[in-house]
């Protein structure tokens, strides 16, 4: 019978013979033949499971030794200028090997963080354990995953949180980064994956408790499948980009263009300048300049960058991070209109009359230089009489003309009557650890509104120009609400003592009259929310169906190409239509315009859902230490299973399960959006003031459960018929019939 070598003998052979580590080499060395190979395979598997060997393709190697060829990460040069590297595949328990790079004159320059494939030679000195020759550079953008770490006897595994991911990643003992069992971690691929077995990873960041606020946006990114990893070739393309010169462009650097953005803006893709129109035929008119970053000159059709941008569709914004559509080299640098630097742009000059009507416009491909990067608050403070040192020199010649043009555009807006929704916007404020410190409602300033008006006007100009030139483009479409949604809005209006007339072609002016009537009432927020819910969702299309909400016949997105792929397509269309260069709309772009429209409409909804879920989770985390606290709010939604309440302080939405409403049956009327108690006749409807108690806050799901205490300042009655909202065995049908009869009476009384 063939004697199977001991485990120590196998390890010694592999260590002494690094080039003969396949199973057949080991079998040959120890004279193992026939059925004995099964026993050898079992011993090798035991060594692998124990972490003593690692299998690479069909060969084995000692985990305490490095393979002849390995992936290396370059470290910063030492004091003598020597370049060292660390092996990413090291899983041993001892000190990590230190590799001295032996670079040839033909090798590219390497810097800290670069990854290469290197050929290793054992060369133990006091300073290093190996030397390496570079085979090729393999990029600096390894695949990363987010998951929960589960510790094991030899390292552990990462369980991805992606809903569609079922494959785990193996983490060796030396690659856990100190992660503890149950922690949320970010891990990256650690070396090539063999044909068999699970992929290997090393943990690069410990994110702590998966339910903690700092993990909230990461979870949303992965749950909604938002790409947050740029391909290596796209990163390389962005890194190789250079600033654009004046050649073939209009020199706009003498125009005192400024950017006006939030104080924490991550990029600046639009700038504006206004001058009084000196034409005597246009007395009281203005010339409005809007300059937009020229992204098309860097992101050309069918390149790796273009594929990445189209796949993402748009940037996604969270309270603690942004997932950009373009790598930071472009989005935060070359395509961002920073103060005092030359930047490529596509600009439009628009002439308006004293009533704010556009009477002409012209597009240019130019080179600009912003004279100031300002935020909304300091611009508004300046016009209100309190300019700071930065804005004061610009007040007379730059800021005041901007507000003058805005005043004219307000007149045109009043005549056009776009939908005038007034919905407060929440801002979640985080501390350095990612914990919510406060939830604020953003103040709406004229400085916000004027920028929006300028951008709308520029978007209209882009659409009109491309239509006139018979160029393909992507329109921003917003269709009229359907009859069912309008019917639901009328019910809400009637329940609030207001009217939305029937029997006419709906215009935004009709909705605005409803909103104005509600403005000074307690129902204002409810009517605004109900109006918003009645709207169809805007989308992108190569066909022009108009924009109902803005009351515009033709509308396209042109002003944000850094963060929206639709705008990049419009830029390319303008370039092709004007003959400005070879980086315009390509035949492939035109052929696939419909598919692109559908794709980026979907990615926009994906981002909105991720952002909304993140907000809900942050709010739940913020409120999680206030269980049992009473809060004021207003009923914002009614369903068969419960009541939704919008809380006053935070704007968060809590749910009252119907089973908790009381000891009676509540009849749900979908037409009137009401619940009515079968015994007490208690009517629960949209817009009512309530006091609730917070019962449950779940940061992982973002769910809030509340208990109803008072309704319109009256304590909730507790009828005799039903225990905690569940029908007892007596005449349930009779109770339902009674509730339905009461509901019909209420409905008739309203009409």
C-alpha cells in the first residue's frame, strides 16, 4: 500500500519546489499512484481548509510563501528614493513581505497606489524579502464590494448586501483588517480568481454597525444597483484629459461670468452674466448669458468614459456623499467652472424684453473664466443690503443686473403660469461621524429662483435651436395628469373645503388657483402634496410631447452635463448642428436615441428611489432615540392597512397601522380617501391635525410606526366593537354596511 506523506512533508516539498506544485507533481515526487491519489487529494484539501495552502488554478502553494508571479501595490518611495511594493495576495500570519522594485528604463513611472503584475525573486535582506520585475501595470481601480463580515477560524467571509448577489468572498486571516463579526465592511478583490472556489477579498474599510447612519447611503447604493465603481479604462481616459485651449472657440474670458451654487456644491457646471440691452428698440430689456461646462469635448461618443456615463445616466446625491456620473478628474476639476481658471464651455446669449419674453438667442462654443464662485446666501444678502467683502465689488455691475433680468422673467412666468408648487425641502445635517445632528427645511431665496429661471430659459433655447435645425435630440417630457389622478385630487380638495373645477381642458393655471386658495389655510401642504401626486412622472424622449408642469411647448435639458447624460446628448446635438467639431452627435447616438431615453429615465428613477430611501433611513436613525415621545403632524395618506402622518418637526412619514386605531371596525373609502369608525362614526381624512406617539423607528428599513393619540385636538374614541382594529365574530358585515352608509351620507353632503 502506498504511504501518503504527512502534511508537514507536503508543505516542505512545496516550499523547496515552488515551480512543481501541481497535484501531479506532488504525487510524482512521493510515488503516489492509482487510488492513493484520492487520499492525497483529501490531505491537500485539509491543508487548504486549514489555511496552510492556497490553491491557484491546478497548483498549490504555501500561504507563508509568495508565488513567482503576484499582484503588487506600489508604496511611497523611502528616504533613499527606492520604490517598494506590498503583495496583495499575502495571507500568511507573519510579517508582510516587503518587495523591492527593480525597474528598467523602459518601465513606466510608478507612484504610490499603482498596481502591477510582478515577477518575484526571493532575496532576503534587512530591508526586503523579495525583489520584483514589472510585467505590466494592471490599474489602480480594483473591484470593490460592500457586505457583512462573518468571522471564521481562518479569516472569514464577506456576505454581499446586494439583493441579487449570492456569492460570498473569502477573506484570509491576514486580510481581515481587524474587522469584527457582523460589521459592515468594504472589501476589494485580492488577486485573480481561479476557475474553482470562491473569489478572494481583502477588507479595506470597516464601516461598523450596518444599522449605523454612516452605512445608510452605502446600503442604498448597493440595494438599488447604482454603479459606484469606474472601469479602469474610463479612469485612465479621464486622468489623461488635458485642459482645452482657445483654438476653434469664442473667447468669452472678458465676460464677468459668475457661478451661484449651494455653499457645499461639489461641482460648478453653470455660470451666468447679465447686461442691460443697449438697443433702443429693446428699452428695459436685458441680455442674459448662460455658460455651461463643455463636457462633450472630454467625453466623446463610444469611449469608455461615454459608456460609464450612459450606464449611470446621472449623478446620485446623498447627505454624506455623491456617486458621480463622471470621474472626479472631470466632474470636480476640468469640467467644473472654478473661479479664476480657463474652462471650455457652451454658452448661450439670450435677449429678453422688459416683460421677460425671449426675443432672440445665439449659441457659442467658447472659453470662459469665472470671476467668482458664490453661494446663494451671500448673493441674496448682497442684494438685501448686506454684501460681504467678496460680493461687494460685484454688486453694482454684476449682481444688480442679474436681479433686474430676474424681475422681468417673473413677469413672463406670471403670464405663462407654470405649476407653482410650494413644498418645503428637507436638509439632513450630519456630523463628522455621519450621525444626523438636525433636520432643517431649506429656505427658498430669490437667488435660488433666478438661477432656475435662467436655466429654464437656456433649456428652452436649446430645444428651439435644435428643432429649427432639424437635429435629433432628447426632450424633457412632462405629460398631463390622467383623469383618475385628477379625480383623486378633486376629492382631496373637496375634503379640504376647496374646489377644482370639472369639465374643462386642464391647464396649470387651474391648479395654481387651487394652490393659491389653499395657501393661507392649514391644508396648504396637503394640497401641494396631493397636486404633486396627481402629476405624471417626467421622462426623456426623442419625441416632443411638451412639458405640462412648466407650461412649455418644447423643453430639453442642456444646463447640467456634468451630472446628467441627457444634457451631454443635447450638447453633442448642438455641436453637430453648428458644425463645431467631430465630437458631436454620432450615428450610434442617433440610432440608439430611444434606448438612451428609456435607460436614463430609468436611472433617474433609480437615483430618486435611492435618495428617498436614504433620507427615510437617516430620519429613522435620528428619531430612534425618541421612542415614546409625542409629536405633532398631519395626515398625509390613507390606505386600507393604515394611516400615514407627516411629522411637523422633521417632515418624516410615520405609519399608524389600522389595527391600532381602536376597538371598532374602520371602513376604508378609496374614493373619498377616508376611514370611518363603524360604531363611533369617527372620520379620519387627509389633512387632519394629529398628535402621535413614536412606537418604533427602524434605521435599516427607514420605517416609523406611530400611535394615534388625538385627532383634530380630540382624543381618539375607543368603540366597543373591535379589539385593536380586528373584527370580532359578531355581525361584521352589518358593521361594514353601517360604515358604508355613513360614508355615503358624508360624500353626498360634500357635493
